[in-house]
């Protein structure tokens, strides 16, 4: 709304009053980015910039160092998941934009089961969901290899296929591009 009413304003911190609240909240608004629909303006709900040495990991995540990178990772080993919720402060939204960068550690297996539900550990990687009950937005699936071996990307017929609720809203990547061996800490990204 700010971008439409006052197009000369620049991106920055603004006070917005959600329809569901009497109190305004201060949020970062990007007023420059234009969506394919021709509209401008979006609100940042979360920003984890691990290149900032003062940025902590979210609760339930462990900070680790793989020089020169600072990383946030799940606090448990093996199956299971750790999650973090970001408060939208009652602001309504109709689009989700973002960027995810991940680092491969060990031997990930992309999708765990095609019949899993959204509340189970269904992917080695990062999944973005919203609401209650949860709805899927997008998933970054980490695979063991980049080529056509078992547990590789794109997911081959012999691998677990994405659960139906994921649909085609995912990206599958591996840090092992030459398929010679599993390794730790190679980049896979959005």
C-alpha cells in the first residue's frame, strides 16, 4: 500500500498497523522490487544473514563454523527436524519471496518418503511452510550426488519422489557434482 500511495519513497524501516491490531509494528519494507504483476512493495518477515558476525542462529539451531562460513544447523543428528517460526505480526500477505543457501553435510537422501505428511521429517534439506494447519510453500532438497546415482538430483525413478503436498514446488541440489564420493560442507543453494 505504501508503494502505491507514495511511489517516491525508498526502501527502509516503516511503522505499519495490521488490520487485526491496535498497535503498529516496525518492519523493513522493500518498495523498489517489482513483481511480475507490476505491483511493488513487500515486507521482510525474517532475515538470517550469517555473514554478519553478530547474527545468532534461531532458537533450536546450532552455530558451527566451516571456514570461512558461519552456519546454522539442526541441533539433532539423524532423522527428525528442527524448525523455527517467524512472526508476521498480524500483517496479511499474498506472496512469499526469499533466498535459501544451504551446505551439504554427510550423505543426504533428498525426500524421505513419498507418503509422509507435512508434519513428518520428509526431506533432507530446508522446507518453508506457513499457517495452521501447515501448508507447503517451497523445499530445498539436498541429495547425495548431482548425477544419476541413487539419492541424486534431479530425483530419479529409483529415489523417493516428493510427497504429493510438495508438488513441483521444490529444488533439488547436491554439493557433490562429480559423484566420486560423499563429502561434507560443499555448497548447494537456491
